């Protein structure tokens, strides 16, 4: 019926996007049981194993390890900063939750990159595939983060697995985009030189394009990890262990001090991961060569 308030009612049919998506999730739940169970087992094993490994040593020993990593990658100033910051985190009552969050971030980021980098390579090498995948990435990046938790919980119930898998989907797009961007920015003359020497397409990709694109790809790795950390915290809403569950409890019960303490641990973890991945990107051969040429 057409009314003054809604003049187009009855003229534009309702588009059942939600019903279609719900049907896809329901079909997956009813027909992909073995795949769901296998995925759940693998993700649980990876996250619990890495979490147990990080918690195996005393907190002070892990603080020294993190500080040593910072010293090796960025020098004594960053190493000292990591020693102080992680030392403060180890003095908080949430060291176990911090390591659980770190384990989930690392597992989710690794799985996302295992998918994102090959897709980015394929998009860079195939224009038609790039045209198809680009709107999908736009959709994935603009979808609210909380929405990813709904199908994940529907398929995997509550716990760490839906949180990690929702994180994988949420943080994947930057890895694809920056991998494609890095490969497309490679100087065509360098590629043509490789072709003139008879190098195969696979050799050109592996020995020329990927090394030259590595700084941009590492920027994508940085973005993937940062998004993974933010999503893993949100995943505390669906029962994922870690700092997210502490923050959720603080919000539910209005525990200001507890929430701020857990949030401070997240900040320290985010800064540490950001600086470490940035340092790894700056240590690639191409990045070192650019720094040397800039000083000439």
C-alpha cells in the first residue's frame, strides 16, 4: 500500500538478502559438518598450543624474550621500552589473558595471510580476477565487525574458534589489497629485463616481483595484525578467552578499573606488535637498498 510517508511501498520489491545469507549458513551447517569439525579441531589445537607455549615460562622470562626481540629488531631504546611496558603488564592480574590474546592474534593473522597473499598475487597477475575480487573486499571491509560473529557462532558455537575464524575473515582484506598493490608497483622495466634473460613467469614472480613488493606486503601484514587484535578483543563477546572477555565483563558490570587495566594491556600489545612488524618490513633487502640510495 502506498502512503504519504512511504510513497514507494508496493513499487519496489523487498530484497531478501538476509534470508539468502541465512540459508547459506544453514546449508553449510547441515552439509559441511566434517569440514566444520576439522576446522574447529585445527584452530583449537593451534590457539591452545601457542597459548600454552607462551605461558610455559614465567612472566618475567617472557618479558625478557620480548625485550630481546625488540632489542634485535629496533635497537636498545625500543628493547628497553618493551622491557618496561611488558614488565608492567606482567604485574597486572591479566598476564594469562594477555598471552591468550596474543596467541589468538598470531594464529588468526597467520591463517588470514595464508589466504590473503595468494589471492593478492592472483589479483595482481589477472585483471579479470582483480575486478571480481575488489567489490568482495569492499564488502568485507565495510561490514560491521560484530556481524562476522553471527555466522561464526552459528557454525562453531561459542568459544575461541568462532572468534578466531571471524577474525580471519575480518582482517584479510588489507593483506590482499597491499599484496596486489605491491606487485603492481614493481617497475615494468625490471620485469622486462628478467623476461629478456628467458626467466619463466614463476621465476619472475618469485625472484623479482615478490622481493621488490615485500615492503608493501609487510605493510599489509602490519594492517592484518592490527585488525586481528581489534577483532579478537571484540570476540570476547562470544566466549573467546583473553583480554576481550575481561573487557566484556567490565562493560557488563561497569567495572571501570578492571576495564581500564585490561585496555592498557591491549594498548601495550598493539604497540609492540605494530613496531615489530614495522621493523621486520624495514629489514627486507629492498627497504635496506632504498635507505642506502637515499643517503647517496
